[in-house]
C-alpha cells in the first residue's frame, strides 16, 4: 500500500486492481466514495480523500458510487491486519450483520472486554464496531436491491434491520436515496434465477477453473456438485435464535467483471450474511494475489513454474464437514475419502429438497454424530470406517459441539492446532490441513505430505521445512502451488 495521498491517488488514477478493497476514495465534488478501480471520470487530487474502509468513508458523509459499487470490493486477508483482534471482529461482524449480534457478545467470543475491542477496532479501521456493522448492513441491502428482485421488506430483514421503517430512514439518511428509488434504476434482467443472485468481488487474476477442479475432486456426493462451470452445494446453518435453516447455494464466475455470482435459495435469506461469508472463505476472495506472489516467487528459483501468480487457497463452506473429511482421508486416496464421506452422508445426513440433481442431503452436524445409537465404531464401521478413525471423528465432534475447539476463524489458530493434535488419531498433517482450509491459516506447511514431497523431490521433510521458512507467512499458498504442479 502507498503510504501517502499522492501514492494512493496514483494507484486510483491507474485503476490498479491490486489495490481494490485496500482503500476507498471520497470525492468532495460529488459526495460519493469509490473503489480505486472505478471507471468514472477521474476527479482532481484536491477533491479526493482516502479511507481504509467503506465504513470510514460513509461516516465521513460519502455515499457509495452506483457505478463501481463499493459493496463488491474484495476484503482483506488475515495478514493485512497481522491476524489481529480487529480483523477477526470485522469478519464476525460481516458474517453476523443479519442477526442481532451485540458488541459485548462479540467481545466475549473473542475473549476480551467490549471496551478493549472498541479501542483496537477504532485504531485499525478508524470507525467503531457499531459503525462498521451499520455499513455492512447498508451495503448488503444495496447489493440485494441492485442484484435481485426481492421485495424491499425482505431486503431489510435479510440485511439485519429490525423494521422496514428503520431501514428506509437509515438508507435515506446515509445515501440520500430511498430503497425504492434505487430499485427503479435496476434493470429488469437482474432478477433471481430460482433464488437471490448477488456478486462478490475479488482481486485478479483468479483461477476459477483450477478451484473448481480442486473442489470437484473432493466433492461429497449428495452434498456438493460441480456442473456446467458452477459449484453447487446444500447448506445447513443456524440463526441467532437457534433456528435451523436448510437450502442450497450455486457459485458461478464472471471474469470480465472480476466477480463470482452467488445464487442462494430463498430459504437461506435469514442467514444470507453467513452464506456470503462462507463463499468468500471457500473461494479465498480476501486474498491479495500480488502480495502472496511477492514472497513466493522465489520458489521459481528452485524450479520454474512452482509458483503461479493468482493461486488461491481453497477454503471450506462447513468447517466440521471439512475436518471430518480430513480425518477420513488420512493414509488413503482422495477418491477413497470421498467415497467414505458420501456413505456417511447417505446414512446420517439430513434429507432436503433442492430441485437440483445430485444435491439431496446436508452433512451431519457434530450433534448428529454425538446422537448416533450405540458405539460410534459400530455406526461408522458398517460404512467402512475403521474403529480408530470412527472414535477420532466422535471425539472431534464432541470437542466442536462443546466449544472446546474453534475451527471457524479462531483468534489463535496455532493454539487450536495443538488442541486438534491432542485428539487421538489427529496428527500434525491433519491439524495443519484443517487449519489451512477451515481456519483460514495462511502459514500452514505440510512437509510430510506425499504431494509436497513429490513436487520437491529429492528433498527430505526436514530439508523442506527449513526451505519453507523463506515462504512465511504464505506457506499454505506454497503448499497449494506445489500440489498444482503434480
């Protein structure tokens, strides 16, 4: 990031996609704020003020640009805030903006006081957590108004506003435009296709087809499918009130616009922010590919082509599902692990109606595993899961259900990895793999992994670990790059 206004203005003038989402530009002559990639007429430098976040720009009195649409800007990766408390809080606010999350509850989940959280959040983002949350809700509502044909009342509820009146008042006050007036500007062609379709931005280059190949190879039959250039899956989420919500999500790609399209079933509108947050995680939309490449391009000195600009770290949509699949996949092939996971879903997954061929069940929750009748080795043994691995899955489910282990964006991933490794049957490889894909930990390295060793033969695991020190804090991305060479 340029450190002064002249450098930021130069990046804005160049329309450099590397800086998209890293800062926003308030333009005093129009009263709007833009992404650095906005194609509108270039304003004069003296009319530009630069902000770290959209929330900061809105608190300064600026309205979002209707051309570049700040709500589509990609977010920042974990290292952008140095894995800070503020970063974790911001991500939780984004995911929970549709619920009635309170600041003291958020602080409790992060293990600090609400006063301390306000202080560090203000220092990092220059707005309070409440102001940030308000902007998340407004921008989500704006996206729904622009990209879907949902009634305004449903938009207000999905975005977390308690009432239509409050939504209308705040939207008009902040944007000097009513929701209905904004809706009139939307093309009739932007309505949903059997659900609500929104767009999520990313920083190019983005290897969407490569991501699809990775996910397709590990897809769990009944839960996931890749078809016609799209990723589809069933969804099970819980509202703030504890109500279970079931549905489906479909993810496509519009490379010319640098966005992924996300279509969700109408049944998931009450948990829409959670769905969007998990899609961002699954496809690693917060990644700054140029920042990663700056460190990892030294891999090409070992052998040309080891590191490719734009490589993403495939995350997951359901952390427990991914962790169980990682346990099932120990010491067997990827295909064999998918077969076992499909049997588990077919036997104990909850059936749902999606209207999409191949999507028939949701993956069992930790509570579903704990509720199995009789010894778990008997229930899973008949599916072909060995007894030791069945017991490991049961202990993992128990730890997650009780909150003893946090595998969804924990504040200290290294500590959660130690807790995972303390479960009998989970070794270093599995703990690192779960951290890499479920916890968004960018610095995991699997030196004993067969694929890593094959890509860098004849080096020993000890030599690989020493070599990988130069790839911090992006060793997870180094691992994916190595896999992609095979």
